[in-house]
C-alpha cells in the first residue's frame, strides 16, 4: 500500500502566473529555464498553459532557455527586458542571479520588473530586494498525510492508495512590491480574453476553444480511478453501480464526481455529459482501449 501527500509543480507554477497577472503584470517572461531539467520543462509547460487560460498568453520568444551556461538565458533577457513587466524563474538560485544582472544593468525590481522564484531558499529573505517565491507547505502536507492514513484505515480493503496534491505556499516579498495575492474571482472581472495587442483576435473567447480547454483541464487532473468514473458516467451508469464495480462507497464516487465537475467547470451531470460528448470521442471506445 503506497499513498502520498505532496506538492504539484504544475499547480505551483499556475499559481505564480495567476498571481502576477492578477497584479496587472501581463507581459511575463520565463527566464533561466534549463533544457536538460525535467522540473524546468514541467514548469515551462505549466506556465504557458496557465497564462493562456488566464488571458495573457506568453509568446515563445518570451521563454529564455540555456544549455551550458545560465548566462545564455540571462544576457538575452536583459537585452530585451523592456518588453516585459514580470519574470518567473524556475528556482530561487536563478532568480537571485537575475537580481544581480538587473542591478548591474539598472533595471529596477520591482519598479521596472516583478520577479518571482520557486523553492523558498533562506537567502531569498535577505537579498535586496527580498524575493517573492513559492515553497512547499510542509504543515499542510503533514496534515493531509495524516488524513490520508485515517481515510485508508476506514476504507480497507476497498481503498488501498491515495495521492493528495497540496498547494504550495506563496511567500510575497519586496520583488513583487509586497502585493497581496488576490482571490480567483479576479478572473471574472476580465472583460476580454483576446491577447494584448490584437483585440480582434477572439481565439481565447471562442466557445469551442473554451470548451476544449475545460475538457483538457478536466482530463489532465483525472487519475486512473477518476477516468473509470468518467467513462462510467458517459455510459449512463448509476453511481450505485459504479460504486459496486469499483469497490467504493457511493459517497466516495460522489466526492470524486464533484471534483471532476469542478475541473470541467460544470455543475450538473447533464452539462458534463454534453461537454464531453461534443468534444471527445465515444467514452465506450475509450473504455475498450
């Protein structure tokens, strides 16, 4: 039996992107990403996807990678820094190097550029400016680990493993002017999701595109058990029959169903089934693969 409560690199990066956009920083650069790092690759794709969903897509040229030396990324960014109002680095070490480069080139942080890192290094508290970062919330991970253990003890042998993703802890400091994190309702106030500089481009407000993004978000968040529940719903099975087939309680099925609905941004089973039918191939075909 293996279970875990851990952080999600994808979710952490999405939170940083949202934070910057909610502060009005919509020209974001990704700086210091190493092509040989799996972590950096995950962060990169998460940032690109989140920025698109939050109506401020990051163009490809705004991602500064390096292969052999970090300066391969930092120097080109500094040369083009006037194009951006925020930068995300894949870890605090890179962010602190970028702080030094910016100081040498008279780029003010946070005046000209908001800057964030990831990993919550202790030195980030004491640099000038102090570094906004995102670290693991060890207290919450510990609490969720205990909750997972209790849940499994109560549901053995039907439930043998659980994976819980715990959001990271956003630590806001001077490099983003100590601006507080805004609630996600901020997104409701965005009047037009067309990319900046091209108000006629309705790609991101198109209903079909929006529906596809919702489906993708839902499927991406599903584990193997969620996928079985999803397929069962698309096949018209009742929650009771799904519970019996998957050796779960009906309440566990409904709990997972609610999470699936939330990720798909729907409130009812009818709306969920309609969304899936219109945007993916037959659930029956998927279940046969």
